[in-house]
């Protein structure tokens, strides 16, 4: 767990590619029972929106970044997709909450 004040987080079982690869050295049919079970596990790491990622452990930061990367890859729209818009521009309204990290001095 990270330092106090890091916000609430939930970390459950993980299926990392390194665990899944443990049984792959001898080929696809040589997987150990452990490696077969590891393939079934799923990574779920949720970061509360108010979590300060500057105050979490290196492991929590890496997991949070991996989760953000997965979310980005799932949500991106590439050329050729019906919803793709070249040079999309969006107008944002004023901030709805106070954020001290973007205050000018």
C-alpha cells in the first residue's frame, strides 16, 4: 500500500504477461498447471479519481499507468472507424472543481 493520503484503491488478482509466460518456455503444450491457472487470472486495479499518483508506491504507479494505457487502447478511434474525426476539436467549459496543481503563481 502507498503512503497515507494516497486515496482509496482496490487491487485484486493479476494476470501479467510475465506470469503467463512462465510455462511457455517449453512450447504451448508444455505449460505447467500453475501457468495454465495464471492465464485465467484478470488484473483489476482501480484508482479513485482523487488519488494523487505522486504519493503512491512505484508498484501502484506502474499498475495505474498500465490500467490507463489499457483504457486508452480500448477507447481510441483510428482512421477507418466510422466515428473517426480528423483534427477533432472540442470546447470545454470552465472548471467544475478546484485543482491546486494547475494554479498559476
